[in-house]
């Protein structure tokens, strides 16, 4: 008699996790930072109310939005499920929001889980076998999924079928399990870690770019309206300019400035109120926080602008090597304040100017590197 393999309820509960759990796993290094891209419980509760419901409301990402709109319209015209979608980019740029918009535009339910939660092929089989026809499966941090589950996903995406292995050794039996058509939306902060066979199975790939200040101003104005917060144009511009090109950070800073305005002023956010509030929270005019400035100050004051090794720099700051490398450095490099070289980390002329520190004489290694 052929054994039946219904998806166990215990496994299904173990692998379908909420967004808070996912964010905790993927953004642990940046937890607790006001300008970190990860989301905590408070962020998720507020973002649920602030998220746009369709592509027309979504601000920024013009190219991705236009291309995705064509994909979804064509699928609806054919009466078919949408192609699988891969979204890549830094945390906080809207990957989760777009996945929910995809489900809403297609009139389908959405299931949310994460790569780290799927450690075995059976975990993935339990999720896939419970999907409804046309359902959207959002798989965050897809590059962190285990290899056996990843290989099972190849067949599920292409043929809507998985083979479930029952038993062990010579007596093991592969039972084919047909799946209803579904749309997989994968999100990753490191697209380069995805194996080519997996990337090739996505019908549409969109890369999320950092936002321009003018786009973030629109995000701040929209969020302020939804939160019933009075804000002036220059106040929104001040918050947008310190948000690191990331809507999630802009919304977080808006909430902190709102608190300050309610306690210290009349509740309306002006440019001066925003600047004063963010000074309290140690977020400067370029979006640098305490850790960022500590790294730059150590590099400039203790090591004359570098070059200096990462481990030495981390000891000087009093942080772990990984914290400096994964949390502080990416933004400092993107802002042109710090450079990574084979000899070590060096400060750029912009770093000296931003901190208002006079560089040493032309004989230093840093000045020679930049020809100043």
C-alpha cells in the first residue's frame, strides 16, 4: 500500500514565520540603531499602516515599478499566475511592500516565510503543499536557504512539482507531489550569493536602488499625513536628508521627530525642530550616527587618516570587527567618507571636511594617496 505523506501540522507551524522573526534573523548586526535598515517590532507595527496598497501609491523605484506593472497586467490579461519575481537590494527599500502589492494586484493571498527558517527539504515541501492556486509565496533572504531545500525549489518553480522521499536506504521511495500554480517572490540583500540555476528560474528580477532625497521627502509627507502629524516642507527635507536613502529609516526618524515636537514644541515639525530632535538622537546632517562617527574619528584622530587594518580600527572603537565591517563601513564607503584598500582603511578628504578636522601635513600616507 502506497504511504500517504500529508504535510505535518507541526512542521508547517515551524516554518511559516512572521516578518518580525525574519527581520531579527537578517538584521541582527544593526539591531538597536536608529539609522539601521532592519525592522524591529515597532517598525513592523507602524509599517503595516504606512505601506502602500498598490503600485500607484508606491513611491520611488520607477523602473522596477514600471516593469513589474507590465508583468502583472500581462498575467491578469492571460488569466494566469504571475511569473516568479526576484527582488534584490538593501534592507528597508520596499521589497516586502512590493511582494504584498504583487499579491494585492493579482487578487491572491500571500504566505510569508524566510530562507533561514527552511533548513530541510521537508520544511519547504510542507509549505508548498499547502499553497492555494495563484497564491504568492514571499521568501525573504532566499540566499540563506539550505541546499537540499534549494534544489527542491528548482523543480517546484519550473514544473510545479516536488518529489517527496519516504523512507531511507534501499527502501526509500520518491513520491511525486503535484503543486498548484503559484508565484514565488524572493527577496535578498545579497543577490550574488544566489546560485545561477535559482536566479535563472525567476521570470522577473528587479534591483531596488537607494532613494533620492526628493523621493524620501514624498515618503515623509505621505507618512506624516497617515500618522496625522503636522510637518512643513523644510522639516520633511531635513528628515529626508538624514535617512540614508532608505524609506524605513525615514519613517523611523519621522516618528522620533514627532515625539520631540509633541513634547518640546507645538507638535508641528519644522526644519529647526527636526534638526534639534535628530541632534538628541545623535543623527547628524549626513545620517551618520554615534558608531559611524566613532569609526571616522578613530581613523582620523588616532591613525592620521590611515591606512589602518580593520581589526585595529575595531579595537580602537571598542566594537567587534564584524560590527564595524558589516554595520558601519557600507554606508561610510557609499557616502565617500571611507575607502577600503589592500593596505587597510583610509579616510577620504570628505571625511576630514565632514568632521571639521584639519588633515595632517602632506607627508602623511593619507595625503599622498589623494594627492592633497
